[in-house]
């Protein structure tokens, strides 16, 4: 009987103690105080407090957006650009302006070159003076006449002198006013020594070499020689 009363008393005492501890506000806030203490300790030792409560407003950064233009439909991309079909197209030389390198037909002629805007052709012949003049006319040109020292040197440099061809017909003629070229009086007459011959109206004029220098001399128009055409 005494033992039953003692057990009942101890059980009631334990329940009363448990109820007292649970209802105490100091005991209920123990966990919050501990968290606050830990947070204050972290702030005190210089560490970063990363604890964010749901009620706090987190600032946001305004990042501007870039407007990228849309590519044009007709604008080719790198892969669509046309390229050379072969390596040779990369180094195609510019042919330059079209030059007249034709020569009189029906004659053994070659293009001699240009002097200024004039195109010259050297023809071996040998033919008489009249035939040479006709062949130059068929080329829409005429027999060359050295008008100055530069043209005389040019003709001499491009003539193909041989044993059979030692002269080249010129377009000089003898008229009422003297020696003429194309109907106009000739102002440049580089005669060889002892020239011109007499009577001059019976002769034509040819370019020759004398003492290793070019000069002009009179010859019978029926003789044969090479010639220069010019146009």
C-alpha cells in the first residue's frame, strides 16, 4: 500500500516538471537565441552573414540588352562569296590596252614596235619603191619618213640589214618645192655624204647605213629594197 502511493506520487511529480519546462518562454526561445548568438558571433569575427530572410528585398541589376540588327537577305556570308576556280586566276596579269600589232598582207613583214602613237612594220621585201608604197597603202599606212633624229635611230634599230637588203625605202619625194613627205616640205634630211644625187627628180630616197651610222640617199626607184610602213 505504501509502495503504490509512493509510485503514484513520483509519477505525478515527473509530469508536473515536464509541463513546467515546456510552457516556460525562456526555454521555448532557446533555439532562436542560440541562432542569434551564432549570427552575432559570425558578424563579430568578420565573416559574411549569408542568411537571408524571406521578407528581405534582394536588389536586382538592370543589364541593358543590345539590339543586334538582322542580316540583310541579299548580303552574302563568307561561305557564299565567289572565289577563283583555280590558282591561276589569282595571278592573271592585266593584258593592258589592245595594241595594233598587225602587218601589211602579202608581204614578209613583222611588227617593229611603237614610237609614240605610231605603229611601225618592217618588211623585208625586197621590192621596188612603187610596190612598197602600194603594200603600205593596203595596210592603211604609208612609207615611213624619219622626221627627227629619234625616229631615224628607231628605224635603224628595227631594220633587218642583210647582204641582200642594205636599204629601206622612205616616203620622201621630190616636188616643186623640193623634198616632201606626205605632201608637206621635209624639214629633216639626214643625207649621207655626197647626197642627194643629180638630177633628184629621177630618184627615190632610201635609208641606208654609212660609216656605221644611218642616213638617207637617192636611188633609182626601180631598184629593190626593204621598207617600213607606219600608221
